[in-house]
C-alpha cells in the first residue's frame, strides 16, 4: 500500500485502515462504517483488509457469530455489486505467501527491533491457526470471487516483484489518460534589501552534525 501512495497526492489518495469497531458501530449495519470511507469522484481509497475482516480474522478467532459470518458471505457480493453499479472501480488483491516465506518474515519481525511493531499479539495467536485461516480464505473466495468484483492473487514471496506486478495490473484496470500539466514558471527572486542581515548560525540552537 505504501508503495502505491508514496508518489500520489494525499488529498486524493488515502488509506482506510479501520480499527476495532466501537460499541455504537457494533449495533450498525456491518458495512456502514466502510461506506463512510468510500471515495468520491477522482479519489482513490486503499482499504487495508477492509470489510473482509469478517471473513478472516473475525471468523477464525471467534469475534463474530456463525450467523454473522454466513450473513456476510451472502451479503458481501450484493454489497460489492452495488458499489460497482454506482460507478466505483473496485479491485481486490490477495497477496499470497508460501509457508516458508511467511515463517521467515515472522521470525524477522520478532528479531528485528525496527520491525517488531508489525507483530501484534493477534499475529502470534493467529500463527497457530494457519489451516483455519487457509480454509477461511478458500471459503471467502468461493463466495466473493464474482464476475463484477473478482479477486486477483499476487505471488508475494518476493516483495519487490509483487509490488511491481500489482501496480502494473492496477494501472491496466483503471481507465486513464495522460494529462498535460501546465508549465510552471518561477519568477526571479526579489533582491534582498540592503538593510537585512541574516543572524549568525551560532546565535541559534543548531542540531549538531553527526553525519
């Protein structure tokens, strides 16, 4: 996600990564809080997991009832069909990682202080439920891989290749045309008034040069 958003204007491209629903949100229609994050014309919203939390972690870890889970599997295709019919371009990606690479990344996050923050207590609990998550993913695909909103699987064992393949595929799915930007001419800077003298650096609190 970061590689997609880095070169884009944050005013029109944003990330939606919703946390645990509030007590009020738990009483609402399941998709309601996601609807509030949908893009307007000319905008891009990248959902981090999105409403599919219910088909994965919520189901596997017991955060929703069986009835809520089954209702999601039936309602989700209808919800997504409504989005597509309204003109939203909906593209869903699943980054597939082999068992060996996934274990390697778990260990790297556990041992590297700079990546430790990526490893949550829920990740540690989920690590022992690989089969359950795989089965949940298969069921999710069975119900939500539809003609109007298909899933696209990205081979993600090699991060760099996965990012490039995903971005290239995404650009092919979005109709766009080149826009000729107006030329920007920088005017000559005004001369500094003769009476102005910048204060010396040693008169200010300067960060030491260590590098």
